[in-house]
């Protein structure tokens, strides 16, 4: 008789599944969808509490609730809460106020949580699919808008293509090592000196390409601008943070554990990738006129910065990458919250010119946008600076000083398009009356993200300590 | 000799059919060719002692997925498909990319070394039948992915309804 | 006994034909069919690994791949229907609402 493994470490995931199903069912009886949103936020908060109290490995190493995954789960849950808060009013304006929206978001987050904890490539694959399939549906959620349909098509096709590439990589790895367990793979590779094997290199390349698609790194970013522009704004905010962070979580685990003995080889592939990503993101963003599209390119560029943490390949680099993604969640969703505020009945508010003279009539929103833009550029004392600083420091300590110089140059270029928004808001006369759509939930989301950006910016020590401790807790167990 | 012949027959048919599948202009033809191809793949699985997979290759792939494809293609009534050009203008680039990938893969496969062999031997499978053997592993060792797969299917149901239903009551 | 290598060549061939189809067709249905070909290529290699390694994991993963392919088909085709309802096209190139 097989003994049943302990369920403690998977408790947050079990809770999340339960809540997602519950909300799906409650949708039938609850007519006010705002209640569902509130329940979803409460559910996410409960799961967050549960995440903090769980640790351990279960199901014979297939599922690992270590510090690394815990930190990532907090990022996912935070981005989930913020995205739900900014959605409440928005999906009513878009006339898609259905309860499935919230349960799909919970399922998507569940997929990310499984990805972050996966100790086995099969679990990793299914986590990716759970996350991706829910996100495809969410991207096409505004069924009557062609833009949203198209976003779903493009996201779906590229996502499915990337999954197929990933699968071939997993398959080769399985054939080479006879196992799908991430640590088992690592052990077999180093014990048998497989490091130079061309088949293994092929598998590494396929993994890089597949993860490149998932985190929208150039040259695998083509889908991102179209999808980010077409998807519902709240979902754009959600998927520019959550799935991206989940991609990094899986990437960190696969590359730093399974491919640990191939670090030289994969770093050689990832370095050009990171440089191209930063170049494409920052340079093309300058010419954009649609703010969602601009932030899509900006999100590509930020993936490039975060990638440097992986390239550094040290615990410090990973900690930098993790804190960067957390900070990115605050500042990016904050910026999207402002974009959502500009959206009102019959007015998209997505053009950059819509921000002209915003400070005259709405000084508070303009000031908040200013903070988020400063943070995205990486100007002190905002959190964005701290995030970049840690990642760059880690890269310097790992011996990639020249790469950091390149990254700093690109981040100076990024000031062009972020500061353009600020300039429009403060130095131009308003061309038209812009009415803001506000709601208490949106206000709360803005308050949380602005507070996050400022507090981390002023007291950064705690965050990095937290990330460093998270890395040491059970990493590689 | 016979096993080799069987394999070469299947391999040739599968390769030729898959090349045909991606080059047809009519999706219905393509799907029908794919159906034949899936039967050959299932035959290959039988040959590799994976009876259960051969069965679900037919039942799920051919019986459910392809039927769904066919259903949608017929539903959409794509007349334009037959007159527009099949490939993008720059299709030779795609061919080059494919050739490059193929060379890369063949080079990788050439120096492929097989990992350590396990205890899932033919004798063991024969002793308890393939479905039971797979089922035992699936429901003990791989219970987590199995549960996640059930959620993936649930998402598929919800997603399909949300996206494709004509009217949703608010 | 057929060598494992032959199975792998076959799987690589099917996989790359799928990649070719995905890169050169602009009809969503064909792009999707190409992805199915790629998944079948992967499955051939997984099942043959499983046989030669005498290990059930490859077949388990292949089983999950088929499951996910079914879910993907349901969602993908629903997306195609939702596009077609609004726009009457299945060509990715004609989807130009989102352009900078």
C-alpha cells in the first residue's frame, strides 16, 4: 500500500483551487459582481496568509514549497489582488461584467503558483498550461471587441507554439537523463559529464526559446505589443506582471538547478538575448503613440533587466531578480491603474496625447503617474531605482560589468518615453476635458502600489534581506 | 526484418502525410489526412508497447480533437480559403528556418546518449497489462499533475463557453 | 530491433514540418494544425524514450500532452469562433486592429 504524502506544503494551492471553484459557483447566485471581486480579493489574502506559513517538499520532490517559491507566490498574489481591484469598475465599463472573469484570474494565479513550486518538469508543464489557458481566455474576454479577439488569437498561437518547443526540450532532457525530476536531471548531468552533449545543448536552446516567449524577451516578443494593446487593460496589467514573473520563477529553477553545470553555455545564449531585449524594448517604445503599447515595450525592456539577475547565476542575482519583479508589480500595475482611470464610457484614454495637461484638472492622479513613471525609469528615491540597483550590483559581482554598462545606457534611453508622459501631464495645456472614472477599489489599488513604490524606495534593506533569506530557505532541496 | 519494414512503412507515411497536412489549401482535406496520420502514429505506439497511448491517440486525438476541428471548420464555412494563396510571400524563409532547425535537431540526435534504464520492462507490463501499469504510476507518483490536468480541462470548459457562447446574461 | 535514433529522426521531422507550417501559413486553423503536428512529434519521441528507457514517465507526459492538447483545442477553436463572429476572417495578417 502506498502511503499518502503530506498535504501541508500544497495547502495554499488546495485553498486556491477551492476558492476559485467556490467563486465559479457563487457566480450563479450572486448578482452583484462587485461582491465576487471582493470575495476574490479576500480569497487571495487568505491564500497569501497560508503561503507564509507553509514550507516543505511533498509528493516525492514533485512539489517544493521553499522560500524561493514562497517569494514568487507573494508576487503573484499581490499582482492578483491589485489587478482585481483595478478591474471592478473597468469590466463594467467594457460591458463584460461576468463572474467567470474572477475565477479565471484565480485559476491563472494557481497555475503560476504551481509553476513556481514545480520540482518536476511534468508539473512545471501543466502549471504553465493552466496559467496560459486561463490567460488566453482573459485576453479575449471582451468578446464584442475585435481588438480583444485578436489579442487572444495572437497570444494563443504564440503561447501554444512556445509550449510545443518547451515540450520538445523536456522530452530530450528526459531521454538523456531518464528522469523528469529537476534535481534528478541536474545530478545525472553532472555525474555523467553530459555538459558538452549537443543533444543537451539543443534542449537548452529550446528551453531558452520557450521561456523567451513566456517572458516576452526579444526576439520572441512579437506577440507582446499586440496582445498587451488589445487585451482588456486590467488583464494587460495582470499578465505583464504575473505570467512574466512565473516565467522567471520557472526559468530560475530550471536553469540554476537542472542546468547548473551548463551555466557557461546558457549564459552565452542569455546575454545577447538580454541585450537585444533591452534594445528592442527601450528603442521601439520611444515611437509609440498608444500608452498600452508603450508600456508593452517597456515591459519587454524590464524583462531584459530582470534577465540579468538570472545571467549572474548567483543567489544574489536571483534575489535581485525576485525583488525586481516584486517592485515591477507595484509600479507597473500602478501605471495601468491610472490608464484605467482615464477609460470612461465612449472614451478609450489610451493615447499618449490624452495625458496632455492632466495635472491641471487632476493633480493627484498626475502626481501618482509621475511617481510610477519615475520608478519605471529607475530614478531615486523610488523603488524602481532600488530594483535596478540590486540586479546591476549582482551582475557586477558576477563579473558582467560591461553588461551593466549597456543596461544603464538603455535605461537612460528609457527616460525619453517615460518622461514624455510626465512632460505631457505637467507642461502642456489640456486639449480636451478628461473625465476620470474612479472607484474605491481603484483608489485602494493606487494607494497600495504608490505606497509600495515609495516605501521600498526609501527603506530598501528589508526587501533584499527578505529575498536573500527566501533564496537560502530550502533552495535546491 | 518485419519490425523494420513495419517501422519504415509507418515512418514514411507519417512524414509524407504531415508534409501534405501543412500544404493543403482546404482545411477539411488537411484534417482528413491528419486523421490517417494519427492512425499510423497509433500503430507506432502499439509497436512501442504503449497500448493505452495508442488507444487515447485514436479516442482523444482522432475522435475528439479532430472532430472539433472539423466541426469548427464546417461551422465557419471558409470559402475564401480555396482562392487565397496558401503560404506567406516569404515562405522560402520559413523553409530555411525549418531546414536549419532540422539540421540542428539531427545533429543533436546523432550524438544522443540514452539515460539509465528503469524497471518498466515489457515483462512487467505484460504481467499486469499496460493500462493497469500506467494507471498505477499515474495515480500514485503522478497524482499532482493528474489533478492539475483536471483543472486544465475545467478551464477549457469555462473558457470555451465564455468565448464562444452567443449571449451571456448579465 | 529498430534503433531509437530512427524514432527520434521521425519525431524531429514531424516537429519541424509543424514549425514550417506555423511559420509560413497565416490561416489560424492551419497554424493551429501545425501546432498539433509539433505536439505529435514530441509525443513520438516521448513514447519511444519511454520504451527504450523502460520507464513509464515518458508515456505519462505524453498522456498529459494529449490531455492539454484537447483543452487547447477547445479554447483555441472558441477563440477562432469569437474572432470570426466579429470579423469574418481567419487570417492573422488581416488582424490589424492593434498596430502602433
